[in-house]
C-alpha cells in the first residue's frame, strides 16, 4: 500500500509566500534599535525604517496605488531609495528604478512602457524628468525627494502638481498592514536593460526570486550577522544586485553614498567600520589609481564584490594592498544580478598573488540559489569541453531568472528555450569547471558596470548626414573596463571629424554611451553585406 504523502494539505500555517519584504519586519521586531541606514547626518534604526516604509505604503494605497501598478524611482543611493525597496512592494505595487544617467527620451520611453502611475524623483533630476514628461502618454503623480545634501538644487516644479517625499511619511498610517503578495510569482520589480534593438527591455522580477537571491548571496558570500555595507552599487541597477534585501536578511547596516569618489569611499570605510561593499571594476580601478594621499591602508579585511566587464588581474592584485578581499561575480539583469562567482578554493592560497588574481578574474561557478548553469554548443546543445578553448553560450536555470520581458513575447521566445534561459554571453569552461566569458554574443558593451547597446549607438551615428555605415565594438579601457569604439565609413563626398561625431552622439543620447574613439575607413563585410565585427575587434588589438 502506498503511503499517501500527497494527501497532507497545504495551508496558511505551513506554506507562506516568499518575499524579501518580511526581512524588514523581522529586524524591527528583533533588532529595533540597531542601525539600519546611515547617510551623512541622518541615522535610522530598523524600527524607524519599518515605521517610515509602512507610512509610505499607506500613503501610496491612499492614492490608489496597489497590485500591478508601477511606481518609478528616479533617484540616487539615498535613504529614500533604500526605503522604496520595501515601501512600494508593501503597497502591493511594482518597483521600477530608473538609471540616473539616462537621457530624457529614454526615461520617457520607460515611463510609458511600464505605465508608471507615480514617480519618486530626486530634486536634482527633476529637469530630466520634466523634459521626459513633455513626450509621455502617461501622467504619473510626482513625489519630490528633496535631499539637503544634493550638489545641485534646481527649482521645484512650478506648473506641475507634486508632493514632497516626507509628506508621504507624515501623512501615512503606521498601523497599515500588508499581508504579503497573493502569490510569490507576483511581480516585485521592473528593471530596464538595453536590448539588441537599442530600446530598453523591461525585465520583471518576482517576490520568490528576490527572496532566494538574498538568501543565496548570504550563503555564497559567507555574510555574517550585522555586516556594515557601503552601497556603492547603483540601486537602479538590478535593484543594487538585490543587496538591499540581502542586508536586511542579515540585519546589516546600510551606509548610503550619493555620488562616488575614491576619497569618500576610503573615508566612509574608515569612519563607519565598513565590512563589505560592491561595485563595478571601474570602482576598483579608481581606488587603485587614486592619489596616494587619498588612499587608506586597513589592518583588517574588507569583503568586496565586483561584477561587470572582467576586471584585469592587475586590478584585483592591487586591491590586496588596501585590505580588500575581492570576489568576482557574473550575472545579468535578467538573472536578478549575480549567479556565478569565482569561489575561492583551498589550494589557491598556495598560488602567487598574480596567479590568484588571474583565477579570481574568471566568472566562476554557480551561487547557492542557482540550480544550474552550463556552457553549451549552440549547434548541438551539448556541453562544451572543459578545455578553456571550446566556446559556447552560457545558459541558466533557476528561481532567480526573470518572469520575462514585459510586453515582448518575441524576445521571451528567443531567450527561453529547451528548459534554459539563454544569456547571449559566449564563454569557455576550464578544467576545474570554472566558467570564463570570451565574447558577448549580442555585442553588448559593459562600461563601468553599465550596459551599452552597440546597436543603439550605431543608430545615432546613422542619423548624422555624413555617415554611410557604422559599427560599434568594445574597446579595452584601463578605467572603464570597456568603452565603445566607432568604425565609420563616410558617404561619398562627405566629411566629418572624430570630435564632431562623438559630440553628435553625446547630444543625442546618454553621454556615457558615446564612443570614445572613431576610426574612419571602409568596413569589412561578409558576402551578404554584413559588417564583420570580429575583424574590427582584431584591428583594435593591433
């Protein structure tokens, strides 16, 4: 007779939907007086943070904001951004953080595509949002974050109705109760990433994925209870790699940094006894190259996580002098951030510092919450040989893969195939099983941790009257890791200078996406007329 295990019922006592928002309640209950957020002269405890977030959620609900409504946040790494990662989901809504470096037209596209109902905007960024709203179909309510420490304070809206962020705190109900999502598959966040068309794609996260990302990071990064974390990762990027929720899971203290500088980082690490921080390789480059009088050497170990373009081994090596122990991770916006890390093996300690840095520069092995990662031959579907030579595409399976691209079934069908998520990144597998990227199938450039679509830059160049054909490829850069390089074939009888084309791009898109170099000449093409970017990359290596 078969034992009827399946007859035992699921109920509200033994099955609760997973959400990272409940970490906030645990901290406020158990560690009410422990510091949650520090920012210049502002200090909050976990009980204060819960109170503020609850009040904001209440105010959002009073404005008709609820399940499946998008609330956008156009702001820097300040306490308001941290709070939004709890308050907006507590209202049942979907958190949409917007890259602070984007131009007005792209911001307008995001607001319309995500059907934003309300926008939290830092006062310094109001002019960009104001310009964006001139061309949007949506008319979201405006909430101004008026940070006293902002470097720029443009005038407040004169012909637009708005409220101040602190009004939502003061007017909210501290007794507001959010029972949690109806289903852990419910949308939690909407993050935009560049697509091969040049237009941003809306990546949708669910509550379950963000909960598991937080817990997986705790395990794989070996986080202790009560770490002190400096938030140098922009929270608009993959929700700051999910570290808001990760730090809440371990009752950590988050130290906010509005605008990065090497001196400020060194000072804050010392002042607040920082134990952990994260950042793109450019952050490490800037620390390594900072003036000696700004640098600080610590007699303790500070754990650092870096992701983006593979950091040069020399940079990883240089971090040791400060006491920074760096782990290199890999992921995508579509995977909630990191899903691979260069996990340290015991025998690595026997290697030279140079060799250790080389090993750490690889993308590595899967995080604890990632069920499977493979590198497969796109033609056969078989795993490539572990010889560091055979190249295939990275494919991923797990609970920290997005729900999908919003309003884009065509793109979803391309990346979800054969029970895998296809990353578009080309890599090899080393003999020890560690994965290392060799190329980017989608020609995406990762510059200072930010994705730049080559197609988007090309489309701008094609708008210049003198440009006949153009191709953008990644060019190695000591500071940014990678930067766009433009190869341009001019129209007959037309002329243009390098600076003219670079300025043209800067005037028509986010400035950080502009090419840093322009090379003129005939572009190599296949028999079918397709530009051969692989040859252009080889030219750059000469």
